[in-house]
C-alpha cells in the first residue's frame, strides 16, 4: 500500500513491547491512544532499545504491519510528556532515516525577496 497524501501518522511515545502483533497493537491504538485503528492512518511504535519500529495500518480489508530493525544504530525516538504525537509523512521518513525530529528542518516559505 502507498499511503494517501491525507494519511495521518501517530507515534505511540515511550516504548512498546513489540512482541505484540496486529491484535495487540490494534488494541493499544484503540484503548491507550484513544484512536480508531480502522481509519487507515499509520500508527507507529518503537521498542525500548529504539532499534525496532512497527507501523500498523488498516488497508481496505485487513490490517498490515510494517517492520524495520536497525542492526547497529538507534532510531531518534521523540521524548515528550504526551503519549501520542501526530507527525506528517515527511517527518516519518526523517524518523525512519535516523534523523531527530527536533532538529530536522521544515520547508521554509517566503513571501518576498530581500
């Protein structure tokens, strides 16, 4: 599946026991995050060691689970007080590339020169 441009991305901050599969993660989305796991948005989870990320989403007629494990490095998983952080697809690509969301640059827009 290629995510639609309007897809929302939610990070479950803190660490998640990634022995959980589709059923366990979808329950976390619904109960702990207070979101609808069937909406088609992306729900992103990271383990305590910050070397594994799982992304859960509903793909028309069933759940899909995407998995990435780093062999030597760690993801720059955000540390914030809230339990859920909403980001965009560009920020998700930064996160998956190993960039820190706090220091990655947003696109700048200008109204005039000089």
